[in-house]
C-alpha cells in the first residue's frame, strides 16, 4: 500500500469516526431531553396502539419513572418497578409476575428512558419534522436487540419500534400529558377486585 493511500485512508477513517462520535453525542442529547420530558416527576399519561409479535391492542397508559399502569379493552396491567399484576377482564384472574425487559417494553413504550443509557449503540436522523433515533444492542443476546424511536419537536416520543427474537413490534403513542400520580396507581389493589382469582407466577 502506498504512503499516499495510507494517509488518505487514515483521513477518511478519522473523518468517519469523528462524524459517528458527533452523531452519537447529538443522539444522546436528544434522548436525554426526551427522557427529561417523559420522566416528569409527578407522572404522565398517554394513549397507545400496539401491533406485532406481542399482539395487537390499544389503550391508555400512566407512567411515573419505571412504573406504569396500562388499560386495554381486555386487561389492566400494573407495574411498580419490580412486580407486575395483569388482570384479565374475561376470566376475572390476576397473574402476578416479574416481567422481562422485552415484556416491560411491550406494555410500556417509555421503557427506553432507561434502556438507552447502557449497552446500546445509537444514531439519529431527521424524518420530516421529527427525529428518528436508532438503538442497537451491543450484546445481541440481549432480549431487546434493536429500537427505532420517533421523537417530535417537543421531545415527545410518538412511535417505538422494537425487535426481539420474536420479531418486530410497533407502538404508536398519542395524547401525551403530564400528570400528578400517586405511587398507589401502579399497584394492584385486591379490594377493588374482590372476586378475582390471584395466580402467582413468580
């Protein structure tokens, strides 16, 4: 390899590396701002529709940090940051479980708030008036392997596309609003469902 070619390749490599680092820093700033909006201290609510390998459903969700409570036509799901309760309206049963990362993401589209901070390569690009963030797991053994997050100018996510071993799922998000929510919102209260059969799957 000639000296000129070596120098040229070195310059190209340095340029590409610099552009990648710049994009990564810019993407992290966008996600940090989005996380700050979503992580409203009091909490927030939104409407969502989901399609893909985890099923098709729609409903509303309350969030506060890593906690969430989702309401759909067939189920109510509470998650207090550790334990998940799923109430099936048709069977009048409550399943108690410890959800995986992918299961949390499937029902809580704001799970990415914590995900992107560790173990993901990231980049972003403009798509119309929005920004699309692309996250790829550095360890492909991880449950969630890839994410596309569409973020509007107000730093509110409007869509999350997630890839796991089961394939892709798409979550569309609308009507994001800040709220003041009590921690009790994210725990199942047996007094509200006296006839429900409780099944512990942990």
